[in-house]
C-alpha cells in the first residue's frame, strides 16, 4: 500500500557529496516518520537519520555534522544530503517510512548502493 522509490546512489570519492531522494506513493500519511538506514556487507542494518512530520530530526553519531535529512511533504519526498563522505559510509542505503497512527506499518524502499572510494 506504500511504495518507496529511492534515487541518487552511486560511486563517489572520499570527501565528496551525494544526495539521496525517496519518493513515497500509495496509502501515505503526513504523520508518518521517514528515515534512512544503511547496511554494510556483513553488518547489521543501522539507523542513519529520521525526521518526523514536524521536522524533528535524529542522527546517528557517526554522521552528525555531515549528513542532513529533510522532507518535502508537498512532494511526498525525503532527502538525505551526505557531505564529507568517508569510506566507512559505504553501504546499501534504505528509505524507511513508519506509520505512527493506529493503522500501523513499517515500509522500506529497495535500497540504493552508495560506494565511497578511499
């Protein structure tokens, strides 16, 4: 009922920047919390950043000061601006949308590869 389509992943050199986008469609609600997660090979999926409908953000310590999450509710799109990229940031990045009202639900995008060369 909710579809998330990611774009913007790719290959970048250390110190560079990349901007990820996540377009949502289907049965969506403005109250949904949107977020970005990532998973490196052999590691658990970890939270990168989240943003509430009111604009409250939360970041993993490893990306604070470098990454910025934002959302455009009119376009049903979330963004992740990634600056000063490090090789440690290499992972598959997943868009997430969590339902906060009684309907419930937790939805994921297909994932997009981000590779940072040293």
